[in-house]
């Protein structure tokens, strides 16, 4: 997306890096099928640029970028590359399959990075920028260059770097707040100063890529727009390194809701935001916190009597945007055991799911089983049920049967039958508690012992018959993965979440290259 491709100075391009920076969240690695589902969702929503991955990192990453490039119909597809010749060639090879491709190359510019990571002088960095940006531009017309750790880079040197990149052919200049260090006023000033001071700045689009280490990623991104940036790099649900990136849904709705204060616009179809959040949450196995702005479970929930009274009189008393504007329904249709296939399919469609015949039948059977055990089945129950079903497709290890015996003051025993690659095996194991016994039984059954990093259980809805949503994070051989499962029985949910995570450990995604971080 070059500067010349849009004459509207108030247009803000949305660059989504969920598939690259978002996937760098520990445990958030996605399969190829999951990446394609996310890419399709982003393309349908109107995202301008999709950063599909880091092609040099592994064969799996390269193949994923190629697959996304071939699938996407409207969005520009970008591949990340360090300022290394082989990286740039590999990125160019991956994105050449796209209708519109982009090479995104980066190099460190801050004194601390140059001294301790790059071990280069400023003049050496300038030479690297000129050479590698020119190489990328010879491969493709759309080249983005990023100054890693720009917000801790002296302004005069940053100016030299940007001027060099533009002269070498960069069409987009990204000044990332790599470590989430900036505050809004100084971030706005940095963009305004660079755009004003650098010769030829009008030939490029300037971009903001903000991390959330101090909780300022969205505020800094909006400040950058006020300072002249016309591209914002962000992720669905704010996924990303450490505390994450600026959340796409928050950027889009802030610009839409407060157009009086920020007279800029995007081309994102905001009614797709809730669905995109669910797709990414399920693919990355990262639950969305209840009070998450825009897409959280409680974003449009009102419990206070004063708030409820105001809402009944006029929704605008306590809602600055409508649920429908982000794809969330205002009312909840309660589903139960008497609901049929047509009603269930209509409810899935309302929630944003389109399932194939086999997947729908499996989801309907699980829904009827849940409805038999639960008085009311709410929207959140159905979302958890379907996402859990989708997440377990293709699992090599499945839970066939489980019995847990608990005794006050004594050991707890789990008798479990697992299906491993289609063959059943049974094991009996004890533990200091019921969940400990279950996890020990699984490890004994599969013959390996991954390290348990996290175990948590939440209630999907209220009540003693609520589904339990279990979350498990495992580490083995340097890889971290997450698993989720939802069941009315907390112990069964825990076992299935552990198995969901373990199945992800069995997927060989190849070795990751070091330093794959542009922001």
C-alpha cells in the first residue's frame, strides 16, 4: 500500500500482525489451518495489510506465508525480514504469490541495541539500511522499513535512518515503540518532528507499532496518528510479545466513536470485530479477559442497579457505542434441551459460526448432551462448546473414559482410558489431589512428562451447573503451548484441556529463528 494509492489524508491504514507478532506470545503458536482461518477473517473484515509471518524462521513459517498469500483476496500480504540478504530474498519469494505483496524489513537503531545486540556503529547501520532496502525494492514495489526501538533512538540519528530508507525505496516507514517505553505526548512529537524534518517524507506512509508494557499501546498509537502517522500496526485482542500490542478493535472503535476529537477513519467493517476476536482467541488458545474493551464478555454488560435503570430509559446513558456496531447481539436467546437442529444452526449463525455438516452434527450432539445436564444453555456456553470442538479436531490423543476417586485425608486415584493414534490404553495413577492424579495418569499413559506452566479453571456462565472452562499451559523441549476445554464436569474439562495442550506439542512446526521481532 504505497503513499500514492490513497489521496485521503484522513485515512488510517490498518496493518494487522496477529499472525506474526501475535503468534510470538508464548503458547500462542497456530497451525496452518488456524492461520488461514484468521487470515480469511481479517481479509473479510477489511484489514489493509496482513503480516502473515517471518518466512526465514522455518519452513513451516514460509509455507504459511505462501498459503496466506495465495488465499487472501483484498488485503496486502507482508512478510517480515531482518536486514539480512537471505531474509529479504526468502520474504520476497513468499509474498510473490499475493495479489499485493509487501516486504517488511527492520534493523535496530537505538544506542542500547547497537551496542549490545547489533554491535554496529551508526555509519554501519546506515549502510545496512541503504543496501537491504534497495535489495527489497528490487524484488517488490511495496517495501516497509522499521527502526527497531525507534522511541529510544536519538532524533538526529533516527532522521538519518529514515531519510536513507526513503531514498533507498521504502514506501512505508515504521517507527515502533518496541519496548512500550513511550508516552503519548512525546510519541506524537517524534512522528511530527521526523515527518517535518526528513526530506522526501511526503513520499512514504508513516506507521506506528506500539507495545503495551505500560498499558499505553492504544494511546500511543492514536497519538502517532495525530502526529502524522497514517498506518497503525496492531493485533486482534492485543496479542503480542510480553504485554502485547495495540488492540486492533480498540484502535478502530476509538477512531469511529471519537471522530470529533480524532477526525480520521479506517476501512474496517466494525461489525466483524467480535467474531474476529473469537476466531483468534480459539486459534491461539488465549482467552479474552471479561473486562476487555470492545470484545470482552462484560464490555456491554450492566449489573449495577443505577446503570440498569439508565439503560432501560436510554441506552446512551451508559453505552457510548452499540453492541451491534462491533457484532455483539444485545439480547441473549436461551437455548435448552428442546431446541432442534434448525434453532441451533440459527443460533450458530447469529454467533458468527458457519460449520460444515460433520462439524455441525458433532457440535449439535455435544449441545444436546450439555442441555440434558444444564438448565439453561447461554450464548457463552455455545461459543465455548464450538471453540472447544474445533480446537480438538485432528488430536492424536483423546480421552475415552475416566474415573476419579477422592478421599478426605488420603490419596486420590484416577483410572483413565486414552486413545493414542487409534489404539486404546488404560492406566491407573494416584496423586495428592484429583487434578494431580488426572495429570499424572495422562503423563503415564503417553510416556512423557511436560512441565505444567499454568492451570486455571473458570465458569463459562453462572450457577452450579455452569460449564467449566479449563486452561492448561505446558512446556517441553523449549516449546510452550496452551490448551483449553469446556465441560460441565470440572475434572473432565481439566483432563481434556491438558490433552488439548499435549496434542499441540506433537505438532512439529520447525525451529524458530532468533530475533524475529520488528516491534
